[in-house]
């Protein structure tokens, strides 16, 4: 029903200058993410290069990738080396199982500062420590544990801005770098030599910087691993054990200090939004209530007209809205 022309028209409440509530999805600065990606990727590549070089020096077995192991499996089976082929299968299975463990602990591949990367690094350190303890007495099992650790580390790496970042092998990195340079050379050739108008490829300079850091870290780790094994023997594996443990503790502290502070800031921002929204609703409801006539006294006839009865219902509804708004405001202050 509508109110008669003699009565004041009720307008729909309007809430201005109040941003809508959003689901909490805090995001750190992209520059901070890039620094973590570059530094963390270099550290992980250094570690993988060291571990792989260590086991290749001590037992002639690569543990940071499974491409060569799969090819060796194809060679051993036709040659009748079934024991060696079974061991090749176990290394592939252990590497895959390490990636499975990372998925349980960390989650998906998309990079987020809030993920439990520190816990994953601590688990890798524990696997490498056990591998060191049994290296001299049970070398095959030590290699399997190291393959599991490298599988975990390779799954720790992530997808950042559309690029897949891996740290335990350099095949994909060399492929992406070569592909990027090929696109650039093709663009320059078509525009400057053939004088054609073609779309310029994305420069992706950040990708070249990150990939350069990853490759340099892996190469440096390989050199250090080979030299350390020749100098220290099996004790050289304690370097990546300590390295990954310290990295895991440092990232866990970083996550608590930086990421959790971002979460608190987001909660405070949403609390402010709740307060602004409830205040705006309260103000508008009070304005509507004041604009309505006071119907606490029944007219002399004792009977309300249809319009007056409708206004009485609206007045009661607005009063109820006021009470709920006060309750909502109290809850928002304790959010």
C-alpha cells in the first residue's frame, strides 16, 4: 500500500561513502613477493645443486630429478638388470612421494606469503639429516631419502605470474630463457630487417632476472657440493641440513612477523568498515523515524485510517531496525 498525498513520502534509505564489506583476502606488496621469490628460489636452487652434486660424487646417483633415472630404467630393463631397474623405480616413487608430502603440508602451487613453506623446509632438513646418519651404512636408503627431500623441494616451488619456477633441475629454466630470447630476436628481425609491423612480445625482464638467479644458485651449489665432498666426505651433507633448517626457521619467523601483521591490519580495516556501515544505517534509520508522525496517541475516534495504520507498521519496523543496528554495532566493535 502507498501513503496518501497528504502524508510524507518515505524514501528508501541511502548509505553514502561507505565501501562494501569484502571477504578477507590480504595481499602483500608485489615488490615483497618478488624479493621472496628471487631470494628463496636462489636459496633452494643452491641447496638442490649441493645435494645432487654430493650424491653424484659419493655414489654416482642423481637425486634432484627423475629424467635421467627414467632413461636409466629403460636401459636396465632390456639389459636384464632387474635389481637396478627396481632401484630406479624406487627413486622415482620417492621423488613423487616427496611432492605428495609437500601438497599435504603447503597446498597448491600458487605463491602466497601465508603458506607453510617454513614447515616444508624443516621437513626437508629432517630427511637430509636422516640420510646423513645412514649414508655410510645404508647408502641406497640414504639416496632414496634424499630423492624424497628433493621431491618435496621441487614441489615447494611455485607458479608466480604465470611462470613455473622449479629449483631442483634447470631444464625448464633453460627452456624458458631460450624461448624468451627467441621471441625477442624474432621480433627485432621482423621489425628492423623485414620492416613488418608485429606485436611486441612481453619483455618479461623479471622472469629473466629470477631464472638467472635460480641457474646461478644451482651452479654455485653444484660446485660447492663437489668441493665439500672431496674435502669433508660424508659430513659435507650437514651443510644443506643446517641450511634448510635455518631457512625454514627464518621463513616461519618472517611469516609470523610480516604476514600475520598484514592479517591483523585487514581485520582492523574490516572492523572500521563495519563501524562505518552500522553508523550510516543507524543515522538513516533515525532520520526516517523522526520524519514519521508520532502515533503513540490514538485519534479521538479511536480508529486509525489505513494510511495511519501503515505508518504505524513502518514506525515499528524502523524501531526494530534501530535495535538490531545497535546490536550489530556492538558486535562489530568486538570483531
